[in-house]
């Protein structure tokens, strides 16, 4: 990074606790947010909040730091903000005190679902039971807080042309988490935040809001942008005008989930006048300034440290406060607002978009994957592999899948093909490949280099085809993943050139796209997937599979 439902009106409502709340629930209607009780349009006036100075653990969680919350909520009130965005929390901690302080101060929370340990890897994307279960646990922990405004299912995951395949997995995760939230009787919105890359931004914007199935579309869209740098920039020269044009007819709310270029300091935040004024108020629902605390990247407006009550404000603080106080956006009343937007047209797979947009990866199924494991005649002796074993098995799988088809555990986002066991975790997919080699050798060889393996003479599951009928982790009936079609309405126009947005980001250049159509694709072989996971795991000394 540098709702109870009002179905007749098409409104999503942030579900509140059964206890009387000190903060009004927010609702989404069309492309705008509203206060559900007053009917006034709601604009986010927030800051990114992820203090890191003074951390003594590897699990940063500012919403569990009661002393820090007492210190900072008082400053939030002085600033006059109404929201914060938090990227990382540890869901095993208690957040009651901090969330209550924020609620009493009238401050809503935008919270990212992923964490560094449990996120979709942009280079080797995957969505499986392990990731989903951790995201579900976080949802469970924050479900009852009335000031939880929204979830963000991904932050700048696809950040260039080569990483666009990851968008398919993020959208699949968004789809599944929306379904999980709905099954719990909640309707907290789930959205995505992009990095405003000029080559892929319009494809991303359209992709996350396209398709006939509204459960697979984002509820809102965020843009992280650092185009407006200093007082010499303005609405037009900064590219903010282009951002606004791109979102004018968007059918869901959009907001700046990060803004605040720091190339010129002290920052005067002159973009706030446009964000909350006539230039953008009809299109955007406000934004989140990056960021509250001064860290190594030099974006902060205050200096604080874990365990210290001291707050040291800098010139950026006073400038941000002054600019925010002057921001008085003029919205519309919910009752009089008539949404007219329609879902976007899905981008077609191309040299700059490596996703077949009408087919998403399958919902993870622990039952299916366990059934597959129970059907193997040759598998690993141990249930986990060490980092060194993981690196070795990655090379072995590369050899196996180079000689035989590993389609069952492979994916190709450009073609929209996802193997029947492609949503299993990397250990399970590796075991499948080892068994595939065993079957190809007609039971003569059950081995994986120096890694311990074993022959299972009588597998628990004698008919592997039955595994495909196992329910997924949302309780939905199973089917062959290769036939999965999410009906995303991809009868669209070419997105190679004219749908990649306009304007350029300050401090960067737009290089010509000379990538041949097939030079870089969404194909991700099982060998490449498993080898990459193994190498990465070995590098940090953790279990590879």
C-alpha cells in the first residue's frame, strides 16, 4: 500500500448490534452511501490507521491497543474525521474497548479482510479453505460492532498487467465472503481497492462491477491514488478529473481508499476541496487520507509509538485539519435519490487483461479435498512438509507435471479453466501429483525424491469421482470445477486499448503495451504454482505446504 435489507429500494444496510448503538447504521443505495436514520448522504472523511513504530510483535493490531486508542481517538475527534481504515488486526484479540471508543466518537471502520499471512498472492494467486477460514474468523469477530462500515477484500492485489490473473481469485473470494456474511444474517458491504495503474485500472473497475450475479459483484469500489501532488496540481492537471469521469456512471459507490501524495511537504491537501466539492461530490463518497502516523515512508500527520501516550503533530496535521473543516459536501436525500446506473460490461481477455471474466475460481471445498486425499494410493508419509522438503517437492512436481497432465490441480484464468482440485491447498495438490505419477508407473514407484511417502493399499475412498459431488465450504452442492460458470455477462467490447483509463499518474510514465497476445497469459501450471510456493516458503523458513 504506499445491513438489514430494504429490498424494495435496492438498499444494503450495515447490520447493527442488538444493543442500542451510539452510531447510526449506514446504507448503500445505488452509487451512494446514506445515514439510514437521517437519510442524509454519507461521505467518508477518514484516515488510514496502522501505527507501526514501537511494535514488539509480528501481529500489528491497533484496535487491540487500548492505550493507543485512548490516545488517538481524542485526536480523531479533534480532526473531525468520521472514519478510519485499518489494514491489519489479529482476530484472536479483543477489540471491544477500542471499537466502543470509536463508536462513541462517531467513527466508522473500514477493515481489510486479508492479512500478510493470509492473503491472495498476486504472483501465484490461490483461494482455498485455509485462506477462507481465516477471513471468516475475522468476520465473525467483528460482526457485532455497529460501526463496522465495510470490508475490503483486496488491496492493490493486481497491480500491473502480469498480475491481472489474481483479480479472478480476489473476485471469487469477494463472492464467497459476501455469501458467508449473508448466511450469517448480515449485509456488511464488501469492496475492493485498486492502485490506479493506468494500464489496468478500467479493466479492474469494470471487472469488479460486472456480471448478472450481484453476489459476485463488489458492493463498492476504492481507488488508491497519489496523483495530486502539491498546490501546483489541480483537478485537471492531477488526473483527478479523469478518475471522476471514469466513475461517473458507475452503479456502486466509489471512494478514494487512499490519497495524499507526499512528494511536496508539508502537504496542504488541496485535493480535499475537489473531493468534497462540486468537482467530485456527485460521484465519490469521500475518501481516506494516507496516513495518520508518521512511519518510514513519511506519509504521517502525527508521530506516536506503541506504549506511549505522547502525540507529536506536524505541519501536515494542521493543514489536513483545516482542509477537512472547510469540506462541506452537498449530497442528496435518500428518499429523493433515484439510482440509474447499471452493472459494468465485463472486460474481455486480452494482452493486458489475463482473465476470462465470466468464469471465476470455485468456492473452496474442504470436504472435496479431503475426499481426494482419502482416495490416493500413494501419498506423503507426514501431514506437513518442512521448508526444505517443500522446495524439493516443488521441483519434483515440476518434473511430474511436465510429463503428464496436471489439469485437475491447475488453473488458466485467461481461458477460465479451473481444475477440480485447484482450490485444494498446496500440500493436497502436491500429494495428488505424486499419486498421479504413481498411477502412471502402474503402481511401481511411490516416491518423491528424499521425502517420505507411503503406499495406501486400501484407500478410504475407493471412487474418487464421488469427491466432485462433495459440498463446498458454503454448503453448496458440488460439481466439476471446469464446468463452473459465474454468468458474468462477458459479451463485451475489446478492452485492449480504449478501456484502460485516461490521464497519467504523477511521478510515473505510461509505457506502450507491446506484449504479444500470448506472451503473458493467465495460465498457471501446477508445477509453477507449487514451485513458487515452495521457494517462497523456504526463503522465510516456514512450512511449504
